[in-house]
């Protein structure tokens, strides 16, 4: 390699630390090309590195806030999605590249920047569970006050959910979620239940919900987090992640879900370690039935950015209520979603833009993906 090439390569690597909008889209493309071999190394043989790079550029187009993030973090999040063989920011809704505000300490000064983080979609969690090869069938649904819903844990476990024909157009208020799986080994049936209150406690600990709630005093308000826009889909994702704790899990699935947890509660994901295969899932003591990781605020280290927006106090909530025999009949005394927000039953969850300012539109088809050159 000539001295000129070495200088050019060093310059490109340094520009990777800049926000994409400052470096320019041409530099982003060259940076992707520079790291193409690393991308190929983490992709399964059936996947295509060029396609993954085009998906990354497509995500930038549909989520303008990604251009405010560092090129390094954009590449790291893309490689993380590639490592799990999930396509980011597509109609498949397997996973998303999302811009986050992060603060970090440089010397004696605290600074801010925007980095890209990897987050699972509801369908991405299902895909990872199915890949284990030990699950024959997995389902997750919401149930409402006008449905017939009965369940029992213990020695005579059973689950019944019927939607009455006369209530097809008015199923009542949202009561909760359930998920079940049938294992390939012996056709074992495993299920779990979460009330709407259980899900709300987890929702209120997520950075997305807290950031959107903080904007309520703005004019106009910007309560457009995935929880506000697509509550039911987010509830399903929470429910299926909880069921996953009872199912046989691969290391791949455990790592992906742990990274998703980190993003949701404002912890640094350390994606570079995940790419290098050094990411290790640590045991976290959480209350029975809880889906919340400890979010006690700590001083940012010298070199590692903390993904905690300024002013946020991410303390952990606990939900120690056990599940007992119960059921629901027609009721009309429970809210269907967070205050003043009507849930979207079945609509796809859209990842928010930086600081949850705008929700990006998904890519419509492969023909829309930009070319690398």
C-alpha cells in the first residue's frame, strides 16, 4: 500500500467518528465499502453483504435522523443486524436502526452526540425463537374485555381465548396479552400472561416512552414514541420476550434480546464488542415476571458513552405480582392505552427518529434500495 493510500485510509477512518451529515453521504458509502469484508465475516453464507449495505443506506433515507449519528455507530449497528441475520428498517419489521442521544465524558468535559442503536422488532423476536429449532409453533395475542378469556397455571394448566361473533367490531377495552409455544420435543405446551398493568410498568421504564412524555409540554406535543403510536404491537413484543425466558434459547437469541433491553432502558450497547463476538449476556436480578433491567444511573466512564439523555432518571420499577387463575368477561372500566392515546391494534411499530421527533416510513420494496456507487 502506498503512502498516499495509507493517508487516505487513515483519513476515512477518522471521518468515521463524524456525524454522517458532516462527512457527507459519499464518505458514508466509502466507509461501508471499507468495512465490507468485516460485514461478510459476520453474515451467514446465505446472506448478501451488498444487500445489507443497501439496506443501511435505505435506512438513512427513511430515517433522516441517522445522518446526525456517527458513521462508526451506523456501521456497528448495521453489522449487529447482520450478525443476527435480521434486515433493518424494512417492511419485515425484524429490527431497526434508531438514532439515540448519548452523553459521554471526554477529559473533564461532558459532551453529547448521536449514535445509532440496534433494536428488535416484534417479528424479529419471533424469528429468533423459531430459529432455535426446538419450537414447533409460537403465537402472541392481545385479549379484550368482550372476549372470553380463561387460563390456569399449576398442575392443570390451560388457556382459552374466544372472540365472540357479536363483538367482532367492538371487542371492548384492552385487558392484556398472552403468548404460547409448542415445543418440538414431546409437543410440550408453554404459555404466559401479562395484564395491561404489567406491560405499562415496563413501558414507563423505557427511554422511548420517557422521552416522548417529556415533550408533552412542548407546542405542539411530540408524544410519538412506538409506545404511543403502536401500543399493541409493543405490548406483543414485550409479551413474547417474557415467554422467551421459559423457552430453549440460543446464544444468538439471548444476545439479541439483551442488546434490545439495553437500548430500551438507556444502557450503552457496546456494539463493537458484539461485532467482535465478545458480547456476553450477564444475569440480571429482576422481579418475577418483570422485563426491566436495572437502570440505576452511573457516572459515564472516560471513554465509553452512556446512552442516557440528559435529565432522565432511569430507576427500576418492580412488579412482583404472581399469576393465578383468572379470566375476563365483558367490562368497560379499564383504559385501552396510555392516557389520551388510543392504541393501534395490529399496526406495525415504527422506530422513532432522533429524540423521537419523526417516525420514519419503511422501505416499500427492494427496487427502492439505493445503489452503493
